[in-house]
């Protein structure tokens, strides 16, 4: 499946709704959509993250992320 710009928001909503209980699977499903993967994953991650606790994100993913500097 190849996602075009006009499909981005509906596709992201579908991915988030389909895998709302599994952050990791939601990201893999989103990446499989091809297109602008960094944008679609950011949208899906934001949707799921807004409705879930930080614990929804796999701990090994959090350990490997870039450390954020809070101002």
C-alpha cells in the first residue's frame, strides 16, 4: 500500500484505531503504509500517546530515544 498526501490523516486514524492497544504494532502497521513514514508514524504515535500512558511505549524504545532537554 502506498499512501498519498490526501490519504494521510484517514490512514493514520485507521492505524491508530486498528492497533490502539499495542503501540509497537501500530508503528509497524503505519510503516508498512510506505509514503512519508516519519510523518505518519508521528501522527499515529501522537494519537495513541494522547490516549495512553507513557507505559504504552515499549521500554526498550524509550531507552534508545534521543534524550530531550527540557527548557
